[in-house]
């Protein structure tokens, strides 16, 4: 029996260290999906995304950040326009951490909060605050009519104004869209009433004209039918008279 153990010792002396190394690698291995990034700091700073890597827990720390799109609703109230009219603007924005090493490092430095979910919430809150300030600034340079009639320009200026600030935090604005514009005191609604009334009146006039044309054509058709009937009756009467004369 001891002879057998003596035979196994060389095998075990190799197998056990290999197994321990394998277990250590498993414990230290970090697999990161493509929609997230992990920044490992300590011995050497590195970024992993869409691949795996080794992290030594005792000597290194890590932070996971999401690379997914983050959607949010912005609600700016009582922003004074160029005319001094208070405007409410509701919009939607989509941002994300730019999938580049330097941008990921910037975002982690600014927003890392333990895990990807809570970090997304921190990013959303920060971007909402920045957007609100930018939107108020843009509203103050435009009239209510310009904001309402040229929403594409308003959205373009918003994206342009916020780009540099987001770049410094490793973020990018994918889109910003206005959902609703309203004014206190019903300024927009009151301005629209004459146009609405005019459109309604024009529609009623057009409907009346269509009805008149239909009635005229119906009457003309009835008259034509009556003429045909009278002519036919006259022919029948003449035929009857001719028959009697024979």
C-alpha cells in the first residue's frame, strides 16, 4: 500500500499545484458582457468590456459601469422666454457612456457608485440637471413662437450646447426630442384660436359648397329625368292617337 502511495507522490506533487493555480484563476477571473465595462485599479489600471480578465481581489479593486442607453424625461417648468413668457418644456433624452477607454475611465471617475444599476441612476440624475440648465438658457434666447414652430432647431441647439460638458464626463447624447411645449396663461392656445376658428369656418364653407353642388346636380338629374319621361309620355300619346285614326 505504501509502495503505491510512493508511486502517486510525484503525480500528486504536480497535480495539486496545477489544481490550486486553476482554482485561483477561476476565483480571480472576471467575465464582462459587451454592454458593461469594468475598470480594474491597483497593480495596473485596465478596462475590460466584452471579454474576460484576471483581477487580484486583495491587491486590486474594480468598478462596473453600464454601456447601455439611458433614457430619461426632462421636465423644465417656468422657463422665461425671450419675450418674458414662462414656458414649460417636456422632452426625452437618451445618453450613454461612450465605449472608448478614456471615456470609460472618465465616467467611472465621475459616477462609479458600486454597481452598474446605481451608476445608471447617478448618470441619469446628473444629465437631467445639466439638461435643465441648458434648456433654460436656450429658451431665454428664443420666442415662444420660434420654440414651438422650429422644434428641430431647438433640439439641435440643445445637443450642441451639452456635447462638450458630456464629453468631459465620458458621456454622449444620442438624442433629445421635445414632447410638449406649454405656456402659462394659455399664450400658445390663445394665439392658435383664430387659426383654429378660421380653419373650422373654411371647412364648414367647403362642406356647404359641396352640399350645394350635390343638390344642384341632383336637381338637374331630376329635371332631365322628368323631361325624358314627358317626352316618352308624349310619344305614347301620339302613338295612341295615330292608332285611333287608322
